[in-house]
């Protein structure tokens, strides 16, 4: 049975030294804010902060005194980053049985927990061996160190390779109104067919980050939809994702307390069908075929 995650997941990539540099008390407060607003799932990866953010979060979680059963922890492994914390000369991937197991055990130690609710393989490697990955996953499950397993940034064929040897329940992909290719290339169809839950990283896409013809068109449309639905543009973009029948879970990276206090409202917003298609149309720059 799949682990039950919150309808919106808190992404922690920017919590540490890679961006916001939150203190332990600030992280602890943010965990509380998330929980108070129905965001109980936290997405990690061992490489975040150059292999430092998990430990910082773990310290904050311990300080928060929150019951472990009230939250869900996801982590990803496999990327060997070039950083002072690792003796790597070139960025690469490692999915050997020994490395997967060692990486999970490091994450458990850093996060101050006995188990991960889900382990994801961070990015596919041309050298990955499905049999070896399956052995590691089954051992970790048997020992209670992971409850569930999935992938991240894997194509349908790569997913099929892994799931031929072990159950795959998740795939975390890039998906948003400005990055909608997985809606057209069969990826989301494949996930629905095999009961794989998609998670969407960078769910707001480039709308607020780039000034392009695409983002300009979307901002003009969003201004009219904000007036219609009486919510922020970010809520509309999240609702657009949530309305897809694949039951995609957005991974929101915001650390803005005010935004976290209303972000879950997106789960209650249903866009009119023509508005949903209008967003896609403006993103493409032409009508649907």
C-alpha cells in the first residue's frame, strides 16, 4: 500500500546553504508552519546544500519536538556531487547496492529518524543495473529503513526497466504550466496506467523567474484569472497541476510563511475547463491542435 502524502509537499532544497541559509530555529518554525497548514510531507535529497541540508533539517526537526508519525520524509540518492564533502572529481551517479544502502543510512542519521517514508533514485544513470537496485530496495524495506520506493526524473522506459525488478510507486518530474512536455510525451499516461504517483518539482515553472514571450502571455491571462477566482497567480498555477487526472503532487519550495499559510487552498480550487485550457494555450502560444 502506498504511503499517504500531503496534497502539497514541502521541498527543502532551498532551506539550507544553497539559498535561504535558514537557522535551526527558523527551520523548526517552518516545519511547524507547514504542519499547521496541512503540509506534512517534506522532500529531501542527500545532495541538497552539498550534503548538508538533511543534517540541518534533522537538527531542526529534533528541536521542534514534533511526533515523527505526524510527518512524512522523502529523500533521494544517487547523484555523486563534486563538493568538499565528497572526494569526487567529476559529477556522476552511483546506484550500486552498497551505495544506495549507505546513502539511506546516512540520510536516516542526518534526519534523526529510523525510516524514510519513501526513497527516490534522483536521476537515471546509463550504468544502473535494475537487479542490483532491486536488491538494495528490498533489503531496505525488509529492515524497515524505507517504507516505499520511487524514482525522480526517469523516463517511462527507464521506469519500466526498474519496475521489472521491484515495485515503483512514484516518479518526481519537472512539470508546470511552462514545462508541460510530460503531458504530451506519454509520461503521465504511463504513470496513470501503472498507478505511479507523479510529484512535480518546480511547479510554478518559469512564470515568476523569467521574462519571455511565454511568461508574458501567461501573466496577462493570470491577471484576469486572479480577478475571477480571487486567489493569487501561484494558487492558480498549482490548481492547474492538481486538476490533471494523474493526481500530481506539487513539491513547493517556498519558505515564505505567508504563502505557506494559504498554499493549501490550491487543493480546493477547481478551474473552469476553458480556463485550464487557456493557461495551456497561452503557454504554447497557439491553440490546442
